[in-house]
């Protein structure tokens, strides 16, 4: 039984959940979708699923909370729009509604759960002329999409002006190019397979950005090796080449994606993985500096919290026997929204706890709000993770993941350099 669900009768499943692009995805190639405000989902990969169900207790604070599995279908809504809908797994007496779907789309936009097959273009009730026209339009859209992907590769660093009106987070939906790229690719893959397969398993994970109004996200590919033990020779050679031609081989870490709010200009800056691969070690350091700079000043108050959490994570991973986190990423997240000035004599290490207290009404006793938002450090993407406890793996590793730990230590050193060089 999925841990986030409670037992309910099947007849209570009256609706599915319309999945949307997760607009804060800045890296990776797997499609991440928004299930609700606090939960995201991504295609289930057996090895990653196994990791989340068996990970050591001490690692849980450094990974997203695992919240179960759903069945996702590729369908058309009432207006003929192609979309992805999440339903409970067949035969699973758990309830999606326990995941708090109150902030999802109105009921009119949610498809009802029935025993009928999803409506596809081949449905004989749809006029043939409409089908032909629809396919023609989809083909045109597909060509445009490919052109946009090529443009994305060439435009490796992008700036978008965020409208002043309304919630800043809501404006991101029309701006984040990487999340839209992954979403459209997932739709295309599922559309091509719709005749043969129309139900996929997705895992539900904690939305790490939900606590932030304007999430600034850094996606770092960790380790000196990226290919899994089961990789084909072609895949292995490709991954080795990427590592050798980037900072991965030198310092065990490279930029895989970035989203930063520039308070000085009201813009969002996006950096994609293609740019990250080209960076030298000095370029990597400059990218880190840019991540902690809001366009007006360096967010120095964030450094101690980041350093503390990275140091703790390094200590935890050094004790993990046999784990190898090949192709895993590390996320660093903070809120780009500016806060009111903090008292001059405040201790930076106390700001993180204070920021959480300030959200409570009882915090009225404080005469100020902290400038420091809570900084989060989490490991993600475990599709190629291996461990001797998995049993079926042909290759068994001993000791700690030295490539990942090497990358963490270099990341720590570079952040400390930036802090020391820019101290007041």
C-alpha cells in the first residue's frame, strides 16, 4: 500500500487529477509534473522506486518525501486538448483525495474515472475530416516544437521579464522553457504509444519548491561518473565523454540547470545543461556566484546554511556502504523574494529557524523579519543508483561513493571561496 494513501472503496474514485508541467524543473530529461501544490510526479523507473522505498533513514532529510504511486493516462479533455491524467492504481484501494487536491483544476476540467477506454483520435464517433485536420495541426505543432528545442540548445542562458501584477510564481508557467520542453516530449512519447499502451506508473514525490514564493533552483549533476552499471557501450561512452569535457571529471560536479530571480530587473534567468557542460572550473564558480546574486547584491546570508547542510550530507554519504549515485543530481533551493531588513546584530545561523517562525501568527513578538529564506539541499534522480542490498545487480560496489563525495567537497570549497572573497 502506498504510504500517503488510506484504504477506501474503489467506487469512491470519482475523478482523476489533471497533471500540469512542473514549472520549476530546470534540469534533467525526465518529465516532472505538478500533481498539486505540495506534490509532483514523474515516470516510475523501477530502480528509483526501489531506492525511495528502501533508502536509509539518515538520508531521508536529504531526499524528497516519497508519497506513493499513481497510474497516468494520456487522454483528451472535453475541449480536445491532449493531457495527462493521474488515477489510483488498478486494484489499489488507496485514495488520491487524501493528497489534498483542493488546489487542482475545477471539476469541469477533471476527467471522470470510468471503465471506458480513453477517447483517442481513432474513435469512430469523431468525424474523419476533423481527425484529418486535427492530425495536420498536431504535425505542424510537432515541427514547431522541434524548432523550439533546437533554439533552446542554442539559447543556453535566457532572461524573461516577470510581470509585476499578480503572484510571481503564477507568471513562471509561461516562462520556464525547460519544463515545457520536457512536458511536450513526454506528451509526444505517450501519444506515439497510445495505440499500444495508455497507462503508465508515476511516482509521487514532495514538491520541494512549495514553501517558496519565488524559488531559485540550482540543479547540479554530481559525481565523476554518470553511467550506470547496466549502461550499453554506446551510452557508457557518451556519458564518459560528457564528463571528460565538463567540470564533472575535474571537480566531480557540473551545472545541470538554474533558475534565479533577478530582483534588480524583475527578470528570471535560466541556464540549461548545455551551457553547464561548457563551463570551466572558473566558469562553474562564476555560475555559483550568479546563483546567489539577485541582481542587486550577493545573498551572503544564505552561505552558512548551505555550507552546514552540504557538510552534513557529506558526512551521511561517507557512511553509506555500497551505494553509488550515478547520474544523480543535487538541488539547492532558496526564495528569491526580498524580505524586510533584519536586525544588524542577528546571528546568520539563527535566521533559518526564525524564517519558519515568522510565518506563524505568534511571531508577532519579533520586531523584524529575516532577510534569509530557508535554504534546502536535496538529492534527486536515482534511476541509476545501485547498492549491494538490491540483490539482483551484477556489479557490487564496496565503501562510499567517492566520486559523489569528491564533488560535494569541491562544491563546499568553492562556496566557501565565494563567501570569503565577498565578506563584508
